[in-house]
C-alpha cells in the first residue's frame, strides 16, 4: 500500500483531533457526522457592534472584558470581536445599545475524503452530453494533451487546450485553507503572500506553512507549475495568496474562516476558493461572504462530503459558486452533497496533486475539496483573458460553457466545468463587447462583418474555429 500523508491517516482512520481549542476530542469519522446543534465552540461568541456605535476598538474590548469575556480576534469587516466567556456571556451584553447581535462561534471542516484506494469506488460510465461546447474543445486530445503533468481531471475539463488563450496570468487567487508549502518547487514562484489565522491570538502572523497537506494539495490543483515535473495546475501563472485557517486539525472555527474571507477581500482577490464547509447558515459568515462578493470577487466553495447530504455553508449561500464532485467515469461522486444550490461539478476523485515536500511532495486525495480548485482555476483563466468581466459575468461564462454529464441539476448544477469552453465563451463575450462599440457608432463595419459580430453576441463560434484565429480577430481591439 502506498504511504499515506498525516492528513490522509487522520481522515481515514479517524485520528484524534489535535487542536485543543477547536473541536471535542473524538474520532473525526464520528465528529464529521455530529449534529449541527452541537457544532459550536464552547463558550466562544462573536459580538457584532452596530455601524453607528461610538465605541472605538479598544472600548469594544473593554466592554467585553467588563462582562467576563476575553477578546480573541477582531473581525474588522463585520465590526465584530470574537471573545471567550468561561461562564457564558451575560444577557446584558446583548442588550447593550452598541451591540447589534451576539452569535455562537461554530465549527467548519475540510471537505476531504481519504484516499480512494481504501474506499471501494463504484464503477460505471454515463453517456455525456457534449452539446454545450464546440468541436475544437471536444476533439480527441491525443495530440493536444501532450503534457505528462496533466491529470485525468485536467484532461476532463480540457485544461491544456485552454492554455492557448490563458494561463491565469496575474490574477490574484486567495485560498482559505490549511496553508501551503512555500518551498514546494511547483508552487514557490507563484506564492504572493498570506496570513495565518489558525491560532487564538488577536493578530494573525505570517506563518502559512501547511501542517496538514490539504492546502498545498488544493493550491497545486489550481496553480502547480507547468515545469515538466510532477503535476500542472489549471492556471499556473496566477498570484496565489493563502489565508491559513486550519492548524493541526481538520476542523476550524467559523470566526477564523470569516477572518480569512476578510483578508482575501481586503487584498482585492479576484477569486476566493474555500474547500471547507459547515452545517450552519451562520449570518456573520454570510455577511462576510457578501462583503467579499461586493468587492468583485468570484467566491467558490465546496459542497461538502456528507454522502448525499445538504450543501454545506458557505457553498449554499447565494453569492457563492457551490461545487460538487465527479469521478473519472463522469459519474456523481458517491460522497458528494447534493441540492438546488449546486452550481457546477468538477473532478473530485483520485486527484493527484502537490503536498508538502516532507509528506512526499505529491499525493492523491478525494473530495469536493479537490473539485473546488478546478473551478477556481478556470475562473482565473477567464479573468486573465478578460479582466473587465464582473464576478457575475465570470460566473455566467463558467456556467454557460459547462457540459452536462446527464446528472440531475441538484447533482451537477449547470454541468462539468470546462476550461477550453470557458475560454471560447470569454472570447465570444469580448466579441459581443466589440459589437457594442460598433452599435454605438465607434466603428463602422459592413453588414457581413456585423453578422459575424452578431455571432459573438450569441457567445458561439463555428465548430472549427481555432483559438489563434479568435485571438487574431479580436487582438487589435482588445490589445492581445
């Protein structure tokens, strides 16, 4: 049997959770099915102050201390403070005119399943529906897919073909996870920064080292270098930022995830990727997500792995792209959650990617955790090719270019994310923008040319259109 990473052992064997301040001491396989009502950090509260409150940050902390609490961290974007009350918080705190609300701090977990070698995966093959993507993106990849670094998942989303348009150059992607191996040769060159929110101290530090391996695996799916060794990510030329919110445990506190979201939003990240989730629609978590969305970020999260359970939060929120998982046979991954909130499906079984060098450098994981970064990578490709797209428009590109796997909408949403198809849609969108300038009188054109541009408004090219031809057609207008 292959060697398992510490995280794999923890997930499969149900190892005791190590982080004393996060989750009760129980096997993970038992904790992962815990009732939502119990999924709260004991005696830890999030106190949100009113926007018109006159209390300065130090005065907010003084108020908390006066009521028996110990401030832990500030959530700047929510005007909130996380605090520990050993005897529970007094009712007077909620009644204070400066306080908007007091919420219990909850738990969230990594959306990971252990190595499939131990799980006995179902077999079978669904007949895919290829009608949403044109012929170029669906041709046999035996000649085009020559990069030995690309995995089955990369092949299934037609990732290498998409590189003829974009490799994600310069797009800021913020991953909220367990950290990243900053010395990994596949990732070192694209790591642009990060913060560690996984400790119960007020100010985050710069230690984003990955003790679990999960964040490094996710990061590799998004952006591992195309350097001739190991694996290649979907968008290898992005700028990667890491908000580390997990320590030695596969569980973390909701307030830590909120702090990570605020960090990503403050950075101005164009894509935020979260391979994590919890059972509770926490209103402060939703507010943090909505705030990030308002900055223009494409927010993506894992649906969760409760074997057909409801979609986890934050994935189930309106302003988040919720991602379920498929296997190599284009079947619905048996562990993936389902629901009307699902937006897209992506490869999530037997996914080979980077892990910390000390854990062997590469490993195979399963989960909606692995599906989510495929979508994040494609979103980065789209935004690199057309930076002027809004987050809503980028999401529309991802959904309209997805292909059906013949599954229900609650399993696959709009379908399997397609990198090559998304690039075609993106360039067609650019063509429609060019057509808008024609309609406004900026440029004169013939009826024949106008008809050609009208095809761009339908966001479709002919089945034989090659990417270099599209680039040449649009290059003079859009500077590529």
